[in-house]
C-alpha cells in the first residue's frame, strides 16, 4: 500500500539521473499522488511526469526565480494541495534545497526530502566501474570548478588533484580545458584516465574516454557542453586488485578461510 503524505509539507524529491525507472518507489508514489509538481525542466526527464495523476498541475521551474517558486509552493500548500518539488539526481548535491527550505520556513511551511540516485552514480553504472578499487583508490572527491558560482579557495581542483584519488566533477564540462590544466598543475600525471559522461542513463547518453592529455580535444569534438560529468582517476585504468572480502583465503566475521 502506498503511504499517504502530509499536504502541509512540501516534498522535495530526487528524480534520479534521467532514466525514469531510477526514481525511488517513494518518489514514484509521491508523483502519482501529487496535485502540483514543480520540476527543474532543464535537467529532468519529462517522461517522469507520466507518473502524475490526470489533472495534476506540472510547472517547469527553469524560467522561475526563487521567490516565484516559493510563491507557487506556498499558494498550493495553503489550499491543501500535495506539492512535489522534483529535482535532478539527488537533492543533497548542488540541489539548492537549503534556500528553498529557509524561505518556506519563513512562511511556516516545512518540507520533507526523498533522496534520489545522483548522476555520479548513474555515470558509474553507465561505465560499469567502481570509484573505490582496492589498493588503487579508496576515496571519491565530488566537486565542481569555480565558475559564476565561486568555490572556497581551499577547495581548488589543484588541491584535490594532489591526492590523485577518484574524482567526479560536476557543472564544469563547458570549461574542460581549464579543468584539465588545473588537475595537471595539482599533481595528476597527464596519463591519468578520464571519462566524460553526457546524460548518464538517458537514451542519448554519450561517453568520451581518454586521458588528461587528450580529453579536452575529444570533448570539444563531441560537442559536449552541458549535462555531463568529468570522472578522473586511476579507477578508470587497467590496474586493479581483488578485494579481501571475497578472497577464499581471508577469514572474517561471517566466513572461515
Ligand atoms: N543533484 C544533481 C546535480 C545537479 S547539478 C545530482 O545529484 O546529480 C547539475 C549537474 O549535474 C550537471 O551540470 C552535470 O554536471 C550533472 N548531471 C546531472 N544529470 C546528469 C546526467 N544524467 N549525466 C551526467 N551529468 C549529469
């Protein structure tokens, strides 16, 4: 039985990276019960809106500013409608939900978050890779290059590159040349593998693979300028080691060697 939801709250729902089947069951239930859906039209797969009931009002927020989005939500919550705010991937990464929550709170409206599959997870599944390869890389840096939205100085791409760990770089493919320059200046060898994944999990997904030496030219040739992730690190390379966890000679809590 699908849960019932509280129409006095706004439900923020992570839509997943693109494939409409990659929304959570809770997200699906919310969409199918919502009276009003405000979706981020620049990135959301509109096929998700087919899950909505007949008569649901669907608004694309692409051309709206924060105040207009909040007004829309508040008017509908106050008339007892179930309002869903649908955003790409997961809400907790570059989701701007903090500011929406703060503005809603000023109007006495609470919110509830339903997580989604982030695009960096969609991209890994598209490539069939894991970011954490035993003895090669055990950490993942999720970041973006500073652009019109600045990033704190101490979070420069150079500083992260010094670790030579796995990296998933959001919102930066339009500046691929500068990204590469900064990563190399920071310490990644130019032979480091890179994959650029455009529209992970969409039917028109495109993957460009190379190294820091040649990826910028390849991305320009492919014409990729948005909706892409830059994945960097030896996890994409040939070196790997089997994990201890499934090693027949390794004893642990649940299994004797
Ligand atoms: N909250 C989202 C990220 C929003 S920021 C998430 O969890 O994925 C928007 C950026 O996310 C895009 O510029 C791009 O870098 C990345 N992105 C979103 N969807 C993507 C997809 N399907 N494939 C590749 N990158 C994607």
